[in-house]
């Protein structure tokens, strides 16, 4: 990982411990301008040092969020934008200060080897219609979906009972789980992942995970999205892409968009 990215991710991780707001609020709490500032700094739309008393900075940050999400760029914290900021989402940032976005997707860096191992450490206690074997299958399918378009990639499972550490390590965790990026309970952020050459993928164990239903948090979408990060992809500004940061709910026949395919093939050329 490049030094500037490592430093930026450390600052984001530190912020994760401080802020309660992460794309969602407790029931009955009104969304405020201060909540918006927290969101902007957390997901890279403002610098941590930016002046929170500057209306110009605030409006620019609102416009950046609106532009990335494909919303109307008004610069106003209107109902549409508030609803966007309260949408469940991935905890990874959308904007890296030192990166110049020349494409709709952003890239971290690829793994030096394309023969990758993976391990799932545990299973969630809260599910709607998912079994442990169903979770295993979704993870396998998610890995295989990326490999369809990057055929040099191969994945092999390491048993959770093995002492061997895998390249990509997945687990379900709650609240503060020791990586500097605390989860926030049901709703809000659903998961996060770390880029090569870290490869950790964490799902919020307080969510009610599901498959093939609009109820709960759809594990199919979240798993393939977070594995995309673990393979080196950042968030995409293209609505409908797997790497779009906002949770869009259950979709039958989940597939990669052209934007996702372009990203994974730039990291791992065919």
C-alpha cells in the first residue's frame, strides 16, 4: 500500500471510532448540519482540518457528495441529500485526497500473486433466511464472479480451524472490533474491507443478514462489494455498479456492471 494511502486510511479509521453517524441515525434523531460535517470528513469529502464554520466549504462538500452519488448538484442539504446520507452503505471512504479521479472507478493496487487463499472466521448470529452453508456459497460465488472477468485470479479456501492465515480473511464482528473502524449496530454501515496487501473483510454482525429477499441486509451484494475492495477496487460513482458505495437492496441475478469489469481488468489484465 502506498504511504499516502496508508496515512489517509489511518486517519479515516481513527475517525470511525469517534463518530456515531455513519450513513444512518438512531430512530427519532433529526439529521443536523453537524451530522453532515461528520459524514463528509468520514468519507473523504472534507479534510479533517477543514473549517466547519465555512458555508462555502460546506456547500462544496454537499456538491461533491451529490455529484458522486449521481444526485442533483444543488449544494443544499435538502431532503434528497439527507436521505442519501442516511442510506446504509459501505464504511470505506469514497474520496482519497491525493487521488485524481480520471475514471469513474478508482483503484488501490493489485495483489502481487493471483493465486489467493481465503478464510471465513465465523458466522453471524442474526440472519433472516441464511444458513452457514448459504453464507459459504455466497462468498464462493462472489469470488467466482470477479474471477469470470479476471480469469488469472484463482481462490482456494483455508478452513477456519486451520492456523494458517489466508490472503483474504473474512469475519463477522460487532461495534469496536479492534481494527480502528467500529461498527454502529443495525443500519448505518454494513461492512468494510481493507485493500491489498491487507485483505481483511469485516461484516457487521448486528445486521439481520439475508439472501433473495428485500428483508434485512442482502449478503449477496455486500459480500461481492467488499471482496471487490479486498481485490483492490475503490468505490465507483456509477449507480448500478457493484462498487457503488450505497446499499441498493436485493437484486435478482446480481452481476458486475461494465464499470466494475473495467476496474477489475485494469488491476488484473486478461
